[in-house]
């Protein structure tokens, strides 16, 4: 039995594993958080999303009247689902941002908003993107500059720029944070909105990344007219709403820890195929020591994740728990991929599609995306600050 698992959860794990094996779509899983490469792949991901909701494996933490599991749900089950998706090399649901906006609507939205959007999220039909980050306000999100100016009739006129928007080019709607009161303290004067991505003035521009794909986008909002029903909650509740919805997503690092464990296994297999000093690299003591060190780090991360989930379920979560797990995950990801490239040598830097590429270009893709994870979701520098200030009591 795995660390933190009860017999009930192990039975649930077996059920999810069987479901994933029988139903996962034929979509290749790559490093990181990726968008569909074409419309056909998007259709498969939407269908997969609908199946996950229908089986109760995602959306289980919604209230029962909106399709959730009520008392039958537990945070540990969310972790199990995330882990089994990773173990089964299956993609996650197509709209990660929809999970966030769903909780924003459940906790702060009107009943009309819930009835309009929640069914489409559950069916996989509606794809959302997250319009939070901006070019000048990444880790310091509260310094965002996009403005939502009230207009006659109760609506808003929005202007600004967003960036790093996953699925922006596929999204039907965006979950937007914009400044509604320029005179209020920066955490206080923000509103949360739902934006129809087909409205006049919305310009989505895909960004080509080092990986060769365009998973992110920059989004320009030029005097976009929003009706009163686009606002979620109060006009200056955006910061509260965003943090509340983000707090519901705690299984991502657990999923990533499983992917890191898979990378450790792939690293050992790679070391058995390549040579060092005329012998399989896996026989070299220094290689064994480094792989053991990385494997121990991943095991420690998994233990930390389960301890964090346990504290969360008991209401004793600490402010520095999530930053510690995120920092460990992102830095370990870079270290594992870098060592794999070192072992692979020149062939390790070749990309997918090159006949001489090691493991079909997997390690180059892993390394490039691992660097992105040291920034996405809060940079490693910000995580260290949070740990120092909130965990060790050090001054700002």
C-alpha cells in the first residue's frame, strides 16, 4: 500500500486505473501543460473531459446539485485521480481553467451564471482559458494593469493585455481578472469576469515556444464591451475570488510527482542503453549515485504532497506547504532532465522526428518544459521567499 493510502483509496485507485486504461484517448502525452495540436485532437480531449466528469473523477468536489459527489468526495481521491492519469500516460481534462471558473461561479456567482456555464463545462463542450498573467505582472499578479471601466447600464469596457494563456486559441470563454478601482490598494480594486473570446476587440495571438509548439498565447483586449452578467461576485472581489478558486486545485503537484517518478524509471532505462568509458552507464558508480539522489528527491516530494493533502483535509494546512512542494517539483524536474541529456550526449538534444533522437526527443522536450515550470505557477525565487517569510519567519 502506498504512503497515505487506505484500503478504500486503494480500491478507488484500481477503479480509476482500469477506467483510464479502457477510455484514454489516442493523444500523445508530452512534458508539461500542453494544448491540442489541431482541431481533431481538441475534439478527442473534449470527449475525454466529458467521460471524466460523467465518471465522477473530476468535478467530484462540486455540490451535488451541480453534479458533484457531496460527502463521497475527498481531497485524497482528487490526488488518486491525478496520479492515475499520469501513470496511465493519459491527458488531463482539456480545460484546466474551467475547473477554476467553475469554483468561482459555485462560490461567488449567480444561479443564472451557474446554469449557463456549468453544464457546458461538464459536457466538455465549453473550453475556458485563464486571463490572469500580464507582461509586467507575472509573479506579482496583484499589480495587473488591465482595466475594466464601468459603463452606463451596468456593464464594463475592458482594455489591456494578457500573456501565457494556455488554450487561448481554442477557448470559448476566458476567466479574467481586471482592475475595477484604480484608487484602491492593488489587492482590493480587482474584479473577476467571464469574457466571450469571440467578442469584438479580443485578439488572440499564439506564441511559438522553445518546444516548437504554441501552447500559450498573448491576448489583447481593446475596448471589449462586457454586460453586467459577465461580472462574478462583487465589483472589487476579484482577488478573493481568484485565490478561492485556486485553492481548490491541490492535486497538480501530486500528478507531477508521478510524472517525475516515471522520468526516474526512464532515466534508469536510458542509463542501461548508453555507455560511459566503454561500459553501460548504469554500471558507473557516479551515475548510480546521481540517479539514487534524484530518486530520493522524488520520493521525498511524494511524501510531502501526501502530508500536505492530509493537513488540508484536516484544516491544518500551513502557508508554506504548497510553496515547498512546488519548489521541489520544479527544481527536480530540471535536474532529472539535465542529467538525462548529459547521459544521452549529442543525440539527447535532437528533437522529435529526427531519426537519431534519443527516446524520440523526449529528454529535450522534458528539459525545455522543465525550465518553464520554474516560472509558471510562481517562480522558484518567489517560492523561496514565501518559505522563508511564512515558514522560517524571516523578514521581507
